């Protein structure tokens, strides 16, 4: 009787190990999919590039990053805090001497970043050392699309993704139709 108990226990342990292995396989697959989705979302940000521009050529409704000079740090100190190094935001209004920006981020000289929620800040031409403008990049977008298509092709080829979407499992045939 003791031998039967040991074989049942071994069989139960083997079943549990197999089930755990299947669960780990599913978790690995889900983690891979989540990683792929995350990589895709991150790569979409790569469809833009920062192009150096001048204060005079900034246009409303464009996203800019302005490096602030020493005079700008003093003038922005009351509204944005001391030691402002860089301001990022969307230009909403511009004159020859100043631009009204809806700020999304501010970086400070000590390396910290402060996220803003679109508060208005006036940037004067004399307060800015340099400006870059965020613009759409066709070459980066094309590269991202080709890369995503290649990844999708590999996933489809390796996992039988088409069968997965149709509801059929790999290696299994659909049941025969009932006889009449």
C-alpha cells in the first residue's frame, strides 16, 4: 500500500509541475506581448525629431524646447522657480519680443525635471539661449513602420497567430460536420 501512495504522489507532483510549466508558458507569452506593445508605443515617439530653430521662426501650435540663459533664469525665477535651464511647451501666441507657451516640462540646472500641466509662461527673446522645434520625421516614421511590420511577420510565422485569431488550435482539426 505504501508503494501505491508513493506512485500517486509522484504522479500528482508531475501533473503539478506540468501545469506550472504551462502557466509559465502563458505568462511568458503575455509578458512578450506586453513588451512588444510597450516597445511599439515608445517607438512611436521616435517619429519626431528636434530641429534647431530661431526665436523669429517659431510658429504658434508648435512644440518647442527653449534653453534659458542667465538673464532668463532671473526673469523666470518668480513664475517657474530658481535655476531654470530648459522649458518645453507649445507656443500659443508669439510677438517679435516674446512668446506665450503652454508649458509641459521644465528642467533645472541641478538635473531635476518638473512636469507642468499646460500653465502659461511668457518667454522673452532675450531670455532664450537656443530653441529646438519638434517636427515630424518621415524617415523615422518609415523605419518604425517597417520594423513593426517585420516584428509582426515574425510573430505570425513563429506562433501561428492566424490560427490563434481564427479560434483553431495548432495541430487540431475542426470537428467533422454531423451526419444526417
